C-alpha cells in the first residue's frame, strides 16, 4: 500500500513537472500575448534541423498556427466547390490529419504581397474565433467547426476594409471578444464571446493590420490598439479610453504594441519609425510621456519584436527586404545594441527558453540567444523554403511553422 501511494505521488509530481514545461499556444503571439512560450526546447539541432513529425498541405495565408486541446488551427484560402474561399481548418496536432474545415468568407487576391487570409485563429476553451480579411468575425465550435455566431463588421457596423485587407487577429479578454474594425462611433467593438451580442462599441479610430495587446499596466487591465491615429488603451469592461499616444501613420503595419512594466513600444514602416512611452497613473487618470522616438531604419513592419529584461529582439526593416536584420534594441532608450542582417522583412520572432526563435521570410529557422552583448546564434535549419511571412510557434515540445503552401510540425522536445 505504501509503495503504491508513493508511486502515485511520484507520478503526480512528474505530471505536474511536465505541465509546467509544456503549454498550448492558443492565439496570435502566444498564451500571454507577448510572443513568449514558457517551454524548454532543444537548443542543439542536427544539420538537417529538428525532426519533421508531419507536414500538411495548406493554402495561401499570412496567419500562423493556434495550438490548443490537441488541435492545430489555421486560417487559409482554398477551393471549395470550385471557388476560392477563406477556410478555417483544424488539424490533429500530433499527426497533421485534417479534422474539419469550414468556408467562411470571400478570397483575397494580392499580387503585391500574397493571397489568402491575414490573421490567426484565437482559441478559448471549446470555441475558436476568426477575423477574416473582409472583417467578418466568426465563432466556431472547436471540436466540430460548427458555426455558433458571426458578424459582418462592414455591413453591421459601418466598417471599411483597409488596403491589403484586415490582418488583425481577434482578442479574447474575459467574457469578451474584442476587435477594431467598425465605423465612426463604433470602431472598437466588444462582443460577448458566448452568444456574439454587442457589449460595447466606441471611438472613431481607423484600423491598421496590428493585433491588439491585452496587458496589465500599473495594476489596471487594458487593451492596447495601434490605429491610424496612434496607440489607444481601452478599459476592457466598458471600452473607456484610458490614455492615448499620437503616432499617426499609414495602414500597412502589423506590429502590435509591446508592454514591459510601465513602458509601451510601438512601430510602423514607410519611414514612420518607432517610439516608446512611459505610462503614469494618478488617482483617476493615466498619462503617456514619450521616452524616445526614432525614424529611419528603426522600424518594424509585418512582425512584432519580443522583449526580455528590458531589451527588444526583432526583425527591423520594411517587408520584402531580404537583408532586413535581427536587432537588439534597448527598450528604455531606443539604443541599438547589435544588428545581424539577412532575416528578411517578412520574418518573425518569438521568445522561448531564453532564446529568440526566428523564422526568416524564406524559411530558415534560427535560434539565437536573447542577450544584449552580441549576436549569438545557437542553431539554424533550412527545412523548407518559399514565402514564410508567418510566426513560428512552440507548443508541447513542438515547433509549428508554415509557408504559403504547407504546414510543418517539428520535434523540439528536450527529453525523450
């Protein structure tokens, strides 16, 4: 009996340890909306790279994977009954087998950048939420793909589809699904995540391609939007604007606001540059004081840097620039610590196990130490090529990545 009880306790401890080092990646920029994973991964790769567990045919898209509950969700474009459609799909995360697919909207054709949806699914419990290129917001049952509710923001809320179409992913905050896509007086919209009913709508900000960032700043929960006006921070409960920072720019930017303590970073391409502000709070009001603002080469475009210990690690430069570098930038000052060229403006980065995992815009996966002293590359693998303007993600010991034709699942687990 004692032996049996001891065994059960040991088994429980092992399960607990495993749960602490493995996690779902249920939405754009990961479980904490900051591009980071709590997992440990393999840091020494064979020459051919981490083992390919599976690969699966997909379709054109700039969205990455959302992984939750044993499924990998993706938003793609493919033919349905002979016509191209936006399609939500669910794959078995362990095998790549397609479990269901649901057509949701009309296709996107873009000779300049690429075809297909631009956003990433958001999974919350047994629901998955998708925000299409033409601003159709849909809630599906994660197990079956059955539609639960849907809103057309153009038809119902006066929204306008921006150039190159919507690319922002929906954000689930508490009982709400929050997006920016409506018209005057209802630009920011919050829906009840269960039944799709409007909870609040407010303001006039025209959207860009950036996904909102939920964060807690000075003890107050808020949703940070980058819009054509700049950064707007809203109270999730009622949509009240807590503070603003004017940062006007064109629509083609997908960099989400970054929050580190009381500092907020934003960036846009086409010569706009980047900036950081410090947030302060009195009894009833917030304020944003600019710390620095730089134009020129210190700008991010289709990707969002990650932040560790006060330093930003991201791919800087405009999209379709093959020489765009990975840089380390001090968040509080904007000072560049190091720069390594050749990552490509369409690439993306995440933070995992003290390292930056970067996907170059032409496919190489590169693992770099997240240290400000110098560029330290740990591993590199060219497993696939093509157009790779998406974010690699890490979930349960696996790397999920894709180009515009296929999705790949790689074995990155540290213990076998």
